[in-house]
C-alpha cells in the first residue's frame, strides 16, 4: 500500500513540474513576441543611385614640327660665287632666303669651280696618256704573242710585253676613276634641294668661304607635319600607335586630324616624360613649324554617364551565393521598409561602384547597417 502511494505522489510531482515548464515556456515565448513587437526600427543611412561622368581626359601642349627637315652642308671647299636669285613681290631680284619655296633639284648656291674644273681637265689628260700607252703596249703584246706561238720569241719577251699590257690597262682604269672623282667634286660645287621644301634658314652669302662643315641652308617639307608633346608614365599607357588624334591651335579656327606615329621607349632623363608624335597632313601649309598646339588624350564617358552606388551599399545576394545585391528603400519619410535587389556590378571609382543593372537612377539604397537588417525589415532613416 505504501509503495503504491509513493508511486502516485511521484506521478503527481512530475505532472506538476511539466505543467510549470510548459507555463514558463509559454510565458517566455509571449515575452519574446512582445519584445519583438516593441523593438524600434534599425537606424540606417541611405544614398541615392546617381549618374557620374567617368571620362578621364588631359590636355597637353604640343609643338608643330616639319615631318622632314635637313641642314644642307657643302662637300666642296671654296668661295661662294652665286646664290639662287628670286623675284620678290615688288619685282626686285634678291637672294633666296627663309620663307621661299624651292623644288627638288633646285641649285641653291654654287662654289667657285675653277680648281675642280682644272682637276677634271688633268684627269682627262691622264686618261688620254694612259690610253695611248695602253694601245702601244697592246700592239707590242700582240706582235710578241704571234712570234711566241711561232717559236720566234722567248718566254721572257712574252711575259714582259704581257705585263706591260696589263699595267697600262690598270693605268687607264685609274685615270677613269680619277675623272669620275673629279666630276663628282665638280658637281658638289652646286648645293641642291633634296626635296620640295621651304627654306627655314640661309647661313651663307656670296663670297663666304665654305667647306664640309659649313651649314648653308635649313630646309623643311611641311606638306606633312608632326605635333610633338610629352606625357607622364600615368598617361602613356592610354596612347597607342595609330590611334586617331585631333590637334587644335589658337592661331587657326579648325582642328586637324592626325594619328600617333611614334612613342618614345624611354622617358626623358630630365623631364621624366615620354615623347609622342602625331602625324598630320598639311597640304595647304596652314600649320607652320613652331606653332603651339593642344592635344586632348583620354577616355570619354559613355553617353548619359554611369549609374553608381557607394561600395558600402553592396551585400551578398540572398538568392545567389555568388551574386550581389543592394537594400532598396520603399516609401517616403523616415520610417520605410527595405527589400533586397540583385544587381550586376561594374568598375569602381574611388568609394563608388558602377551598377549595370538591377536599380535605376533616383532610387535610394541603404549604406549603413546592412549587416543587421534583412529583406522586408522596417528601418529608420537618419541623416
């Protein structure tokens, strides 16, 4: 009887404890629900999706230079006896000078030719003498050869006449070479334009004693010019050979189209910039050597700009573990709800990142507290 009473009392205690545990659990759940209902919305900051201009351009000052320019020096020594004469706008005759245009092959100046003509005459006389001696030696060698074949001449006679024939032939060749050299020196007395060009400078006058080191004229072909400018190492990577460029000047109203033809392989040791050349066709000679021009190098922004959001607004996508999303606000006022919106991201620009799709310009996204809120939460926007 006592044992049955004990079992009955133990069962009553277990039932009482179970009821108490259930009661406590129910009370705790009710308290949590009440606490959740009473929790204030999370304060967050937001930013507007906006467009920015991502173009990066820099303007550089360039110097217009002739694409082909030469300093003409004399190869023959002597006094200048003449300089090409031209007629000016008033009809007066004058020496050719800077600003005049000359055609290829034009004789610009002439050195006194008397000494060179005398050397040519001497070379011609030497040739005549050598030819006469060679003819006599050839006849002698022919007679001795005939006698030698008939056994009427000795071997030494044959060898001597053959050697004489060969020696006189060498003398004739040497005289011909001397004539060619004398003619070349005589031709060098005339300084000729190597191509159609403008005279940039004239450094000699009639009576000037000139030599191989004397620079007589500076000529330039400006039918094609080049704009030369320097860029730092941060910009040289954006310039490619063959890329089109537009060159502008303050002196001329319209721009000129050209393309990059050369980029230096090493920076200037003093200025630390890389030299770049842009070739420009100049058939009307509008661009003059020495003009200052401007060239803009860079990458223009896409039409309409690029939509961006702060990097802090980007979170992991709740639906795609490999994707990204932003928390977009719904409604107006301080108390709003948020929803997660998957986005496709682009390049970064400082603390901003481009959004290619998913949001539109003007929407607002959460930039702070993104790790503590989730899709559908109500938040309070703070300044």
